[in-house]
């Protein structure tokens, strides 16, 4: 009698320690710790989807990897004609092509990451309705995928700097944290847009127009010193102003970045990421029903 | 201490009728806001005063490890919705389900397949999406390939495959899912008889290794061969939870009665 009791208790303990994960399915949102745990569990999926998207993109196109370079390059050429030659924007002594490209490369990344992220949920409509995985993976892959193009374009930028004899200084060390800030901002905005686009399909249509406007409100084609003193504070409220100027400062000499706009960029980037994460999570449960 | 792997209590799922599935735009949303005060005055016609449908209501049952359960019911009975909730693709409106073990869902074959990638690449892609680890896929790779019968075309993009080949490949990947719980939804209907036989045999082998399986099928022979327990669903509710012969009898009776 005693033995069987001990045996059943031992079995009970052994079973309780079974490694099978327990999942509770209920109307309320899944707990945050479970969510984070699952993200780690599905991390191999992130790499796989990233690999797939990159392979597909470069496999199907004729010009493949050069596409990553063409867009910033051609925009820079047009800007050079307009703002470098005709209007003659002050560049602090730097050749205009390098001046423009140093901000165009991160800018192109931002727009690309946002575009891929906005459509990623609709694009994977079949996955959303058939398989479970933490949906956050999709915008994350989008933002990382754009980063691959960014790296290629960055090589172009370095080559151009070499051609024009522009040498970087120690500011270059600040580049990795700036890249991180750029990715964080893109991911935060991307999470918002991805979830919104699922509910309101014309977000995708409005995006090119909005980014075009934003381009002219950001110091990419021109330095922010062009903005009159009175408006400079308002101008700096654009979260991308600080990042773009920061890139320029990291790469070139005689480039300035105001501490204020950089601080705004950091705050805005983090705020976008945190708010985007929670908004996305709040909408996630309904994706399969709405797509 | 119990050894249930799936415990479902009072599960329910409600859908909104006429819900324009996602194709709302900002203009539509604005129009909705502007219209709302007028609804009370009944100036603007109200579409439907009861716009909800319960696809599932008060569903409760439990499965032990090793149970193979069939879900039977007419179209729209709620079988697929139940599997979707268990596969965590959609959330229940009420009730809860406790699941012990990892779930693998075969809800439609070919999830994650991309036409431009080769058969081999799609095996890894689909397998990872379904929840297999890369090591597990590598280990079973040869079996998956021989099961699907597409050895010769492994390095060809699957857009060149026939639909039958694609289906066989997709099912081959899904059939080798090594999760403790398997949910199978009506995936055999597109298979030809020979392949169907292979699939049923494979499922039977999987069941014998002690995995817990839930199968939806319209084909009574599939249910009778694989399952020892069945659930009859109608209008989102559980009509019967019993052994397969009894449930099949009731199902056929209801069918006959509905037809007459």
C-alpha cells in the first residue's frame, strides 16, 4: 500500500517535470513572457524567411544586387544636378555627390524597410491563415531584409568617398549605434504600418506619397543649416532629421549634427519601437480573421 | 494529476456577419463614423440587427496522449474552426483550451511553399514553418523525398511540378512532423487513391508511436481506419462524443434525415 503510494507520487513528480510545453489557448491575449519565449523558439524561422526573401529577390532579377545601388545612385545624380549644380546648396566644403549620398543611403534603407514591412502581413496571407508562429517575425524579417541592401549601398558610398578623396575620421565609430537607431526607428514604424495596413488597405497606397514628402522635410538633399534659425527647433522634431545628419557627421568632415535633433531621434525611435510592439501585439490575434 | 494532453472547456468562436474582411479603407472608416449618429434615427438603413454567427459554441472534451480522434460533421459544422483555434491561428471568443505538448498542424498542404524555390529548398522552408527543427528535417530528409516520389525533380523549382507532385511533396513534409500533437484537416481529398493509401498508412504508423491526433475528414473510411473515437459536430456544437461506429451511425442517420 505504502509502496504504490510512493510510486504514484514519484510518477506524478516525474510527469510534472515532463518537458512538454503547456499552452493555454484563451480569448485574452497571451502573456508577455510566453510571447518572448516563443520568439526565441522560432528564431530559426527568422533566418530562414530572410534567406528565402533574399534568394528570391536576387535570383529572379536581371540586375540583382545592383538594384540596391541604383536607387540611391540615381537619386543622388538627380539631386546633384538640381541642388549641387543649379541651386548650389552649401555642403561645408564637401563634394555634393558624397554629401547627398551619405544621407541617401540610410534614407533609402528607411523607405525600403518601411515598404517591405507595410506589405509583409498581406503578402504572407497564406501563412497567417494556416500556420502559427509569432507574427512579429514578419516585420522583423522585412526590416532585416532591407538591411542587406543597405550594406551593399554602403559599400558604394565608401567607394565614392574613395573616388572623391574624402577621408573619414574617428566619427566613424559612431556609425554602428546610428545604424542601430535607424533600424529601431524603421522597425517601430514598420510594426505600426504593418498592423494598420491589414485593417486599412490604403496605407500602402499612401506610403510612397508620405515618404516623398518626408524626404523633403529631412536634411538629405540639403543641410539643416539651410533652415532659418526661427524654424530650426520645429524642424528638428522630425525624428529622422537627427539620424540623417548623424550619418553625415559620422562620415564626413565639416558636418554638424545638433544634439537636440539627435536626442529627439533617439527618443522618437525608442518610442516608436515600444509603442509599435504593443500596438502590433494588440492587433495580432485578429490578423487571421482580417487578412 | 491527469494525463490529458488536450483539455477543452466551453470553447466558442463568434464571427461578425458581413464583416468586410480587412478591405476597409480610411474613407470607409470615416463614413462609418459619420453615419453612426444617424443610425439611432433609423434614417440610414441598418443591414442586419443580429450580425453575429457562432461558428463554435460550448465545445468541451478532453484527449489523452495517444488518442486518435475524428471530427465529423457537415459543411459549416465548425470542424475547421476548432482545429484553427487549437493550432492558434485564430483566437476563441470564449472558453479555453489547455494543450500539453507541441502542436503541428496540417491545415492545408503546401504552407510556405514558394514556386520559385526548388523541391529541396521548399522541404526545408515548409518544414521549418510547420515547426520542425532543421536537424529533424535533415534526419528525415531521405524519407520525405522517397515518400513524395519527386527524387528526380528535387532541384527543380516547384513551379514546374504538376499539382499532384506539389501536393505529394507538401504532404510528405507534413506527414513527417515530429510534434507530439497533430491536427489534420481534410488534406486527403485531393490525393489520388494510391497516394491516399500511403498517407493513411503513414498516419496509422504515426498514431501507433503514441502521438495524439485529431483528424477532420468527410471520408468515413478514413475515420474508421484511423480513429477509435469521434466527435460529431453540427452548427458549432458537439452532438456526440463516442466510439467511431456509434458516432458514424448517428451521423449517417442525421444525414439521411436532413436529405429527406
